[in-house]
């Protein structure tokens, strides 16, 4: 009888630790991917990569861009902590932390700050695209020569989930914002295709589909095609984690 009780005890303990570890893994990775919230005239799309995030707000009815913000994020228990590198509507928040109570159930994410609660619906969990993560541009071809670019406070970042993308050009020290665009994408058979949902500089670009050749070399993404203006593009993007920034 004693042996039976001991066996049952260890079985219960094992199940308990398995559940705790499983919950911890889900809790720490469950926000990765893309989320959306809000009505058509104020659609919000949130992208979380391993350490970085972005939120874009735009009007799907008239294609106008409204605002964007983002930077780095982390979880402490059930608290989501965001540190802003860019914020178009409230630049004074750049460099500061904002904390949300986070609740995740199935494909719904609740972020609560004070009396404000936003409910986000999952768009993807970081799959199936091959380019998920945060990237910064480190090379651009000019006059047939690839020019190296060293990102600092002034950078152009592109953040992708499994199906969504957003690029942002900004300076986190001067709090300047230079532009952004984003939408959905696919990455198959060496072809990277973007469908533009918002573009801060020119709303007439919304709805355009752009196709590029792409390849991955370690932590580098080689990107070649034509811009929304039809101008040739040849760029190198590097994973932020690989650069340690």
C-alpha cells in the first residue's frame, strides 16, 4: 500500500511539472505571430516576433494610414511589457515602457491597461512564411554597387509574422518617423510577394502586389525586384538578433 501511494504521488508530481512547463512554453511563445483588432475604419494589426513588435493602424474603407508604434517586448508573468522605439502619435513614449495585463485564450488576446481593454484575434502563429522575425536593412545597391549600411538609431526595420509584414523607417534618438507600409505576404519557391494594405507616403499604392526574388544566407535576406514606383531594388536585410540590436 505504501509503495502504491508513493507511486501515485510521484505520478501526480510529474503531471504537475509537465503542465507547468507546458503552460510556461505556451505563455512565452503564445504571442508570436500576427493579430488584428478594431473596426474597418480603425483596423489595427499587431506583429510579434521573438523580441520585437509593431502595430499599424489604418482605415480599410478609404486606405488612409493613421498611426504606428513598436519596438521591443517581453513577458513577465501575465504582464506584457512594451518599450517603444517609434510612436507616430505619441513620440514622447519613445524609450519608455508600457505595461499591459495579458490574457490569452485560444485565438483571442486581451491586453488591458487601466480601464482600456483591446481584444485581438490571431491572424497567424508565425507560420507558414519563411521570413518571420525582425530585420534591418544593411545593404542597398546603387549604380551597380552594393553599399553597406550600418544601422544605428536611424534604421529601417521590416518585421514579419507567418503571413503579415510591416516596414518602418525611423530614428529612435531624434524621434523622427520617415515612413511605413505593410500588408500580407507569401514566400514560396524563391519568390517573395507583398500585397500592400497601408502605405503612409501614398495611399494610392494600397492594393498593389509586388513580387521579388529572395534568398536566405545565414542571417541575411537578399531581396531583388521593383518598388511600388517601378524602380529596381536590390537589398540585403539582416536579422536584428544576429546584429545584437
